[in-house]
């Protein structure tokens, strides 16, 4: 029933790395990932930080996941809260450099996506659930019968379009991450021999059943 401190620390560290990767892609100034175009648009429209926009979006998606019947884990909640918090800590304290020249920016963009990949591996392998956005993709795939590729592409087109309307930054970096982000993540997973479909997750409902059984 009780999660090990090492397991929780693993999830937190993985989420920090993921946030670091996001900030690197933002500070590369070449355009951000599809979801971050949306987050930037929210940030500019409502005058909030990028991290808070990330948290608010994650909270809404978790609610949608639950309504659609997707199980969530404690790492899903931690993802929603901590990634946005880490983003704000890194950006507000200028802990990641900002580049304007193309080649340094491109290198930092690609490194940022790679770091996101390793962060994803570390926190998902903790077995406490995946992120809200991944959960939405999974539940929509299950409910519609469409492929993951179709659902993922449809979601990203929608969030990019809304993000651009709200003032988010679309650029060559957005295209690079949309086209090659999956390949870079797969490379990161391969270097550590990580197979995401083999992770055995414990969800919040499993813990609630255990509590109910114990009572």
C-alpha cells in the first residue's frame, strides 16, 4: 500500500527533467511543442505564467480523463502540479540560457526534447501512472477506435490552432517536435532499454480499493 520514498523521488526527479526539457525548447526561441503553443497562448491571454497555464490545462484534462473513464495515478496528479511549478522556478530565475542564433538554438531544442524523453522514462517507470495528456490520448483512442497516430495528430492540431489564436509561438521548432519528437523519445527509451508498454502501474482507484478492503 505504501509507496517507497525512492519511488516517489524517482517520479519527482523525472518530472523535473521533463520540465527542464520544456524550458530548453521554449528558450531556444524556434517555436515550442504543440501543447506549449497552447500553454503560451493561455499565458499571454490571461496574464499568467507558463507554468500556471500548464497546471490549469493539466487540471482540466484530468477532469476530462475521469469523465471519459480513464484511470489516473498519483503521478498523473504530480505531473499536473509539479511540471508547471518546475517550469516557473526555472524560467522566473533565469536558470536556463536563452539563445537567438539558429544553430545554438537548434541544438538546445533537440537536447531539450531528448531530456524530456529521459524525464518521461524516469517518471513513468516509477509505475504510478502517466501524464494527463497521455491519458487523454489513450482514452480517446479506446473510445473512438481510431489509431494513436490519428488521435495524437488531431489533438495537436486543435491545441496548436487554439494556441496560435491566443498568441502562442508557432515556428520551425514546433514542426521539428511534431514530426521528430516521437523518434527522439524512442531513441531515449532505447538507450535505457525501456519498454513503456511493460510498466505495471498502480492507479489511485487501486489504492482506494486496498483502503476499502483494509477497512
